[in-house]
């Protein structure tokens, strides 16, 4: 559908207070952005993950709802304050995909409903 294809290219910033996180193994990471095809997370250390690393059985946590996904580490970089990691989502079932799109639409609606000052 058109709405799903629009969301396929949309990436939403994620506020630290939103309660959204990504769990890889036993480690939980904060998200800085979320899209239908990938997530951006903050790493604590440069060697936490490596580029091209396959990640199986990750969980995106949305305030109590959990979405199981697999992914591939696309990049790791640093800005002035953080170590940033981009992960491409490579596999999820259709129910998880619909849940992710629902959350992404909520973020998009909230973002674009704010007044521009």
C-alpha cells in the first residue's frame, strides 16, 4: 500500500524517554532512530559490535511490546558525544512488521503534528 511504502523510507528520531530499546543477547541498547528497514542504536564501546556482523534474535522493545527481528550491522561511527551503530533489519515475520509499521506511523504522526516555530 502507499502508506506502507511511504513508511519504508521514513526514519523517525527516537527520544530517550520513549521507552524504546533494542535487546541483542542480554544487552539492551537505546535507540536514536527507527525505520521500517533499520534502527540506529547507541553503543557503549566501539568493540560492542562490528560492521557486517549478523545479529539473530534481537528484540525491539516498545513499552512492553516486543518485536523479534534479525539484522546486519551496517556502520559504526562516532559523533562528539556518542558511538552510533546502524543496523539493517533483515528478517521479521509479518505480524512483527505490522507492529513496527504501526509504531513508526505513530512517531511520524507525532513528529509532523508539531507546530513549526
